[in-house]
């Protein structure tokens, strides 16, 4: 049985793109700034090292899945919440009782082509993805193993998680 879980993580490419992740030392960066309790709970409680990530560019002309990453560190307090100089500062967050969490992710690859929302809507497996549901604005959300495999198959990529 597969022990990995899968996630879709949204990022606005003008803030942090898949190219930015790739450019980080060893392609690793923390996934910070999540300020939604439902997504926070996933980061804190559910997402584990080895899990797969569909990297999704949001708030663009064509929002789409653009690449793959993997989780390399489980949830830990998001230090950007404690720093008044950070754009994600939360004055109500306390280092002794952290409110917000983050994980570290590592770049795996770009998809050979972006999987746009229009493409996802027309795909027999991917049309049910949470990211397509009206009102679903979660920046971190679960993806089924079937959806993960459909993305890989569509992109012609062997599963980098093994």
C-alpha cells in the first residue's frame, strides 16, 4: 500500500513561483504565510515528509498546476507570524503558543506543460479536484492518489516519489 499522501499547494507566481523554489539551495524552502485555520490544520497535523505536492500557480491569467515538489519537513511554527517586519506578521501569534504552521518542500520538476483549470475541468479524473470547486480558496488542500497519478500520466512523468 502506498504510504504517501498528496497535496495541492497554491502560490501566486509573482510572490513565490516554482522557479523560485527550484532556485533555492537544494530546491528546498519553507511554505509559509498560510493564514487559514483549515489549511493550518493540514500543515500542522496531516502533511508529512515524503508526501507529494502539486505546485499550483494561482491568481494569474491561467491558474494551473505547473510542477511537482515533495514535503521534506513536517509542520513546525511559522516564524513569519512573529516578525513585525514580515508581510505575514500576525500580532496575535505567540511563539509560546504558535497559531500558524509551515512545512518545508523540495522542488522535484516542472511539468512539461501547465495543466490549466480548463484542462482540469475536462479531464475525467481531474474534473473533481477540490481546486475547481466554487468557493474553495484553500491554499493547501488534499489530492487523491488517483488525481496525483492522473497528473503524472497526463504529463508523461514517472512518479518521483517511487
